C-alpha cells in the first residue's frame, strides 16, 4: 500500500510517495508531470546493474523515452568532476528547462543530480527516485543539493526542490546489510531529535524492520519523511528549525572528512556516532540525564551499528584536529560552531554556547579508547 507525504511549499510543493512496487509504476507516476514524453536518468553503476532496466521498462510502458548516464558509485562522485560531466551530458542531450531529469540512486546521486538540475539553464525540474534507506528518509526530501569539497562535506550546493519523490520500499531489499544499517542512522536520528515515541517504536520494531519487514520499513520511512517535511515547511532554507535535522552531523561530517569520504565510514554511520557524541556532550553539560546517551548507544548496538569512535578503522586526527574539521560546518556563525544538542531523547535544540572543553574531552576520551 502506498503512503503519501505532501511537502507544502507553495508553488514548489510536491508529493513523497512511499511503498512497495513503485519502481514498476514509475512511468505512470511520472507521466502526469512531463512536458514531453522523454526523461533523462542519472544513476550509478551498482544501481544501474540492479534496477535500470526495470526503470526504463516502466517508463517505456507509458510511452516515455529515456536516456541514462551511469556514474561511478561512492561518496567521491559528489565532486566538481562528476558535476561537470553530468551538466555537460544534459546540455549535449538538449535538456530543456521544462523537462524532467531523474536522480536514480542513493544520497550521492540525489545530491549531485539535484545540484546539476539547479544550475542547468538556471533550474530544470527533477524527480528523486531514492534507492537507499538513507536517501529515502533524508536526502531526497527537502531540496538540499550539492557536492563535497576537500574543505568539507556539502559546502557547495543550492536549495532546489524536486517535483516528485518516489521511494520504492522493495528496492531496499537489494541493499547490503551495512548500507541498510547506515541508512538507519538517519532514521534513528529523527527519533533522537524530535520524537521519543518514534525512538521507542524503533527500539521495539527496529530489528524486524532490518530483517526485511516491508510494512515496518514503509512506516519507518513515512514517519521519518513526515517529520522532515514538517520541519522543511517551517524553515525551507535552514534559518532556524531546519538545523535540528543536523543532529549528529557536526561530528559526523568531521569524521567523514577525517576518513577521506571513503568506505571506512559511511555517512549514516557517521551520523549515528555523531548523535551519540552529541548526547554525551549534552549529558556532561547537564542538559540531559546520564542514562540517555547509554540508552541511545545500546539501541545502536542492538541494530549492529557503529556507535563509538573506536568502531572506526584506521587513524583519526586528535581531538583538536577533529574540532578544526568541525570549523567548516555550515552552521558556523562568526567563527563559532553551533551544535545540535538535546535535553532528552527527542528533545534536540540548536545550542550556540556549547562548552568546547567538554567537546574536546569527549572526543579525546573516545579516541583514547581506540
């Protein structure tokens, strides 16, 4: 059964449709928004091998022609090189402003293709078809697009909302277990930032969801997307409340930069560890109970996830080195890092006066335990 979350942004509003079987229905779902019966798909090699034929067949069944660009997989694809390749391909294909480009892949493809669509002819339409749990619950919704820089993650980009999001739950069944768990890092973040009830639901249902229960996966994605949509509607361009969605990301992005955006640490793994670190800092600042960080880590452990700095293979910078990397975070104002901390599980807030000595101590202790 398909669930729909409507993102209400005036003339930039769109639906997020969630459920099994949507890949086979892609042509019928997309046809009503097309100006002409032709689309351009940008995907990556792993997704193309598994699902591109099915997508193009679904489009063809509705009389929609398609062309595809297949990029390499991995975080390193979010780069100037592949952005240029994508934009030049779309221009060579004579994509017009009223045409539709399909971002078919995980968060990397969604962010890259969304940015390409934002700058192509000063803005063309695009559809998000997220194929990873992380992309379905987070990066495909809300219009954040971009690429990485050696200076940090997602520092180059634009806000550009999709015209439609199609999240096929069945596709999650083809994910490697590690990739599913990494996506779960973003799911549990939603409970951690704004809903103790959702976090407690995940404590009970999480293992069965990870084991493949489609109904539970659909509900987890729907609840996550609804929470994000509610926040995006209040604060589309992250001037206030939307920053809450970055719980765990200030730490996580620094760890991703420290590991070279490699398979040593996937984005969702960094977010999960980052949430645990943010909770630990919150507890030591007297904002939340001492038990809350342990409860959060215990749930991560029950899901077979990374939860501490000691779970990251290879060398890491020292505490000051990680704090320097945090200094490139997009929430920095007047040279001060604005952390997302919490007063309890489900009670996150933007903190402009974080005790950096406590941050340094938490990082140093985590590194010493490696």
